[in-house]
């Protein structure tokens, strides 16, 4: 009789551990997909902005004939962002994003000196569109970073760490934008 009771207790404990393990695995899968979805949301906005930037630069080029350095800086940052996004290099993406944001700020500031450009309906539309995309990227970045934080915490907690290691769930990188000052506004300095 004691052997039968021991067997049922062992069976109940095994089933309970299996159920807990499955629940932990499923929650880790859910978090992993939340991070992936959050990144996809950012990626869509980055691609949309990537398509709009050449239009903005071309529009500005017609009016700002002596401001080629500013326009070139925006396009270099655009290229760096595309490369970092395609390779999944979040530190490089964050640095390039910072340079692009500084370049766009400088571009908009310089545009103030060109009344014909500011009055252009195309310029106004592109400026509004890109600003809207920038705001969307900032909002999505917060959501992404929160999802990454949740993922990274969960895979380090016990007993989740056991399941995470066994099934290869890994930590993800936060998307950080660096602060650029006037002297560091150079792509080469950030990627060396």
C-alpha cells in the first residue's frame, strides 16, 4: 500500500512540475514574440522614413544650394541606419539614429533661412510626415525597450532561467539613442 501511495505522490509531483515547466516555456515564448513584434513595429517606421528622406533632401537641394554638407550628413546617416537595421546591430542603429535626428534638426533650422522652402507645400508635407514618423519611432522604441526589459528579467529569474537556458532563450539588446553634441556629429567617430 505504501508503494502505491508513493507512486501516486511521485506521479502527481512529476505532472505538476511538467505543467509548471510548460507554463513557463509558453510565457517565455509569448515574451519572445512580443519583443519580435515590437521590433517589427519599429522596423516598419524606419523603412517608411527611409523612403521619405531622399524626397526631403531632394526638395531641400533645390532651395539650399550652399548647404550640401547638411544634406549629405542626413543621407549618410540614412545609409548607416539602413545597414544597421539590416544587420540587426542595435548599438550602431542607435548611434546612426542620433546622428540622423541631429542632422534633421540642423536641416530644419537651416530651412528657416529659406522662406521659399518653408513655404513649399511639398517641404511642409515631408517635414510633417517625417516628424510624425520620428514620434512613432520614439513611441515604439519605448514599447520595444519595455518588452526587452521584461524578456531579460524573465530569463534571469528562477525557475525561468532553467527553462530559458535549456531551450536557448537569450537576452535582447535595448535600443538606445546617444546624445550628440556639435563636435561629435560625425558618423566616423561613432562607428570606429
